[in-house]
């Protein structure tokens, strides 16, 4: 099994490999970019598309997908309404390339008020993996 750096991105890649995912094969990876409002989200999406990325804007109303019996106050900050731009790509999950893409998204989004916000692997089964930074 490949060795990955000891950080959040490396940890998710190691977890994917531990699940038996073939890390030499392309998979769908999604990179969210947080935006402060709809206008900024649309401007960020336009900049990312102009740079060659497949990007789309979504509004998250902040409601959890499923109710849980856990203390509601514990995860209250996890469900904040807001605008996000999602960049989707099919790629071999390579640590250096994931880091490069996140940095490039930040470089393009930061001047417009946005922030690269991690990544997630969209797997064909119920095994989804994410990293938020």
C-alpha cells in the first residue's frame, strides 16, 4: 500500500486505500469552494470555468439530511446555510495533484471572497470520503 503524508488529505487517501479502492484507477472527485453570497459564488464559478474547470453553484440551506438522536448543539455549526461552488473532475487520486488543484482553486477564488474547502471522493458504492480543511 502506498504511503501518504500525515495530514488530512493523506489520511483520506489512506482510508480510501484501506477500503480496498484501487488507487491507480480514476474516480470522481469533487472540490467545494465556499462563497460568501450568491453573487460571489457566480463570479467564482465563472472564473473557475474560464480556467478550464467543470464548476457549478449550489445553495445549501443548512438543514441536516437526517435527524439524529445526538445532542443537537454538538454539531450545530456543521449546518450553516451558504453558497458553494463545486468543481468535479475524474482523476487518479494522487496526493500532489489534489493539493495542486486545491491551491489553484484557492488562488482563483480568494480574490472573489471564496475559499477552497477540501475535497470528496464520489465512489460508486455507499463509501463516500471527504476531507474538509
